[in-house]
């Protein structure tokens, strides 16, 4: 409890409790909107407004503007001064020594506030500590003007820059300076951009005038000035951009340099735009709104209408390669959305693919509970099976309204946890994806490990699409709805940008006799036969060595577990073999890297885990241990943003949709490689081990089996993490520590309490409950 906040609450309730329309605030000493609203209503009463309301609206602004600047020596109304002072205390600034008098302490408080806002000067450029209507609004709202825990200094500097440059403009409202890109920041940014474009009445909407102006303001390398500053600021708002294992970041700048061009190229590629390295209109649009340029080419679509032969022909002739169709239509619906008999064959015959969508209402908060998610998943499985959709197909469950963060946390996440449970009950034959706003998709991915996201981008006014970058796992972005006319036939169609590389490929057939991993199983089978024909050595080991030999065969790996059999490599190459680098995991839909998978298996096979389960060795370095050492280096690189190793682990380690050196697929490959090696050591050949894991039920239990066999308990897991980071009794482990951590502070030299947080983060990431959650989703 803050006594100054309590004093504000007590005074405003006692003074204005009988005013018409006044709503008292709790007297608990805690800052919140209720206290802000009470102070606003008190101000309105002093301005002669009746009845008062909990809104700082145009009448309040107009009457304040009529009073002019409020500052030192202003003695028109001491209660208005006192409202300022109480507001400053509630914002965290020392507001006064003497209530009702705009004293030197109040001057200091206002000046500090304005400096933090980025507006230390008035329109004339004179240093000022006065309060006008815009500053007063900020004193009585809940915006923060210092960096919050989830914010960054880089974003805060841009927020201050926007406020400092535009705050005196009529249409511009002073925004927060909390380091967080939000819908308010996005609207303020668009208003600023509209002023620079010469828009007569800036309003923060991405309308035709703004679009026309941007089409004449392409920025490119070598350019400078305000449009480069605005463009580069928008780039910061949309970082980081994942490209492979690299997260691209940028900075605001006044000159379009080579570094900005490289970031733009990464952003354009990630967003499925033509890579020009220039700030052209499609790139401006993609940076500013969720739909981007609605007129850009789209290779995907979705519709509630049946795809007949003539419609399929029109779609294929107009460049569409994939179409989204509904596998369910609620009984009380009049839309007739569900796939019709023979329709899938019509789509496939036209050379197109299909992505299945499941939507049962999904338009209000009440539609989302755990129980409903579970039942919807059971129904979706039955329907998808009836259509013959292949194992591993991603089914998109819809959130078709503007869910707030509160809605997402309270109801949307439990709904998708129910979806996880329902799909897992049926053996995880199908994988869940999510359709919704950017914020919905990002949250559902983070909390329930949705494989892919289908963004409702054309609903660009949704709060969940404002102030949020594209999720890392986006596959489709819905950008435009229009009507198609084919002769006398008319039907509605949504254009979807399809992210072909790293996105969901959809389905090009049904009732396939093979699963997603069967091609890899067949490859391992043929390679194993080749090893048998070779006639020397352990054929399972030779298979592992061949698959890892391109990426994991340098001098470090030779020192760790020994060299591969070069003669077998030559022998296999001579018989037409090359390394098959990846395949789709049938249980999660994620792409499994075979080279890392088999390097892990090879290390565990050659250097099995020690008899003492708390000891570590080179076999661990070949799997989880090496990944943890590189992840430690990631943490030290991000030390300015993540002082807590525990927080870094919980947010970044093995988290779907988050790019790090120890990502979600790395954990899959570590677990699978370890478990396969254990089976081979027990007498199973590598072909059988792979087949049992991916075509039977091994993958369903991968995380729990891995945890129980290698880490045993939370305490042992923590102890193993400490050993892999600091052990000095195994030369190969020490060499790996030096080689993988590089020039960063050695873990053994770090204060134990700080290192212990990082180790606890690893142990909690691997804990059974989290493993079970991921197993349910994977």
C-alpha cells in the first residue's frame, strides 16, 4: 500500500462523494483505473461539468484549454492544482509539499514527467514545467513513461521521439513511453506518419489517403530524412525477424544504410514479400497493419462455398495453390460451409492443396472452455478421419472475434488445452493449428504449442492485430475478402498469403497409405541394407555416422566421439545415397532435423550415459549437454535484456515458435536420438527403432520417457545441468565448455546464486508437468 495513493483516494472520495455521477474508488493505497477515473470526475466537477463521467472526453479537454497553462503562480483553483498533485503521486512522482499550491516540488514532478514523456519543451521551444490539457490527461491515465519489464529501451526512445516531435499537433495524443509496442503506439505512429504525408485530418487509420501517400514515398539505401526515420522505427516495432536460427534486429536511424537494407530483406522474406531491400509500399503496409497490402498477389484462399469443378478451374487459373475449407458446420448454421462429397477430389484434380478448418461458432467468449475444446477436438478427429485426411494434418481451430488478452488468458488458452487433450486421446493423429488475431495466435502457440498460425489479418482493426508482429509460426495471412464471378456463378473468397517455406504445406491427397515419417523410415531401411552389404562394423552405427557426417564430423566431433567411417561414406555415396536432412514429425507436425537427431544418437551409442546418473560425459555433450552450453552463451549475449537466467530459460528454451540455439525441435531431436540409441544398445537395429518411434507410439511418450531415463527427478536434472556447465573432471566435457561458451563468462566463475537460477530454469523446462503438456500437444 502506498500512503500517498491512499491519501489521494481518501481525499477525492471525501470531497466529491456527493457529486452527481461520481463513482468512488477503493481506499486501498493501490494505483488503478478506478482511482484515475475518480480524479477525472473530480476535475470535471471543478470545470463545471455535470453530471460527471469516468472519461477524459472532448468537453473536459475544451474547458481545460480555456484555462490555459497551469503552472507556478497559477491560483485560479487550488483544487485543480491538488488533483494534479495527487495524480503525480499516483504516477510515481513526488507531487507536492503543500497541497493546492503549485510549489517547487510540483514543478520538479511535472518536469520529470515531461522529460520521461519526451516532451520537456512547449511548442515554442521554451523549457516548461506547466500542465496543459494534453499533459493533464497523461497525469490522470495509467500509461507508464518508464520502461516496464516486458519493454525495451530501443522502443522507448522511439516513443519519446514521437511524443517530442508531434505532441503539440491537434490529432496527436501523447503516448506511453514504456518500451512496449502496443495498439496506442501503433495509432500514434500512424498519425505522425499522416502528418508527414500531408493528410488533412490525421486519424490513425490506414485509409486510402495514407496508402496513396506511401506509394509515392519509397525509401531505399542512401536515402535520409524523416521518412527514413519513420520507416526504420516501424522496422524496430516489428523485430525480431526469424530467419533460420538467426533473429534479425534493427534500430531507428536517419540514413537508410546497408544494415537497414539487410533487415528489410529478412523482413520481406519472412513476410512473403518480394525481396527488394527497399521500403516500397508493400513493405510499408506490412510494417504498419496486419493485412499489409490487400492487393498484393495471394497464392492461397479460403471460403465457406463448395469448390465445384468450374470454381476449382478458376482458382487454379488465377494462381491459387491451396484452399481452406471447413470440416464442420454447426447444426443450427445456415451457411452450409462443410466440405461436400467429392469436393476434395475436385480440388486435388485441379492441382491444388487443402487446409482444413474447424469452427463451431467461436464468435463470443462463452464459446471457449476446456470442455468445449476437448469435445471439438474429438469431433474434429472423427470428421477429419471420415474425410480421410492423412496422419499429421494440421487442423485450424478458429477464434473468430477480437479476443482481448484477458479473454485469451482466461478462456482461449483453456479451450486449446482442451483441444490438445482431445487430439491426444485419439493418438494425436492430427495436429492443432490456430486461426485468429496475431495476439491470439502468438499466445496459443506459446501456451499450447500450436504447430502453425492462420492470421485473421484482414481484421486489421482488431486489438489483437494492433501492436503485435507476425507470429514466428505463421503459415497463412488472410488479407482480403471479395466476390468472384465465374460466368453466372458468384461466390465469396478470402485471399490468403501462403508462407510456402517453413509454413504448413497443407494436404495434396487423402487416405494416403503412408505417414509423414515413412519416407525417412524407408531411407534408413535402405541405408541400413547398404551398411549390411558393406560388411564391416555395426550397421546401425554406420547409419548414424552417414546421416551426421556432413554437419557433425569436424575435429571437435572427432575429439568428442571419434571419426566416422570414411570408407563407408564413400561406399554409400557410390551407391547413390545422399543425406536426407529432414522429415515431418507425425506427432507434432514440426520438421525434425535428421543430422542433429543421428549425431545425438551416435554420441549416446558410443558414449552411453554414466552408471552414476548424476555424472555427465561426452555422450551428453552430443545431445542435451551441448545444446545447453550453447544456450548458456545465448543467455550471456542477451544479458542486458535478461538478467535472470530462469526467465530466459522459461521464455526461450525449447519453446515452440521461439528461435534459439536450443529450440523446440532441438529438444525433440535430443529426446528421440537418445531413446533410439538406448534401443539399439539393447539389441534393436536402427530401422526398427526408428519405425517403432515414428509409426507406433514411441513419439507420444518421447518427453516423459526421455526425462525418466536420463534426468530421473527435478533435483537430479538440476544437478546434471550444473555438472555440464561446471564439471572439471572430464577433459572432453571441459573442452566442450570452452569451445561452445567461447569468450563469455565461464559458468564456474559466475556467482552460484545467479547460475543456480539458470540451472533451475533448465530443470523446470524439463519437468514432467511441462513435458506432459508438450507431449499432449505433440
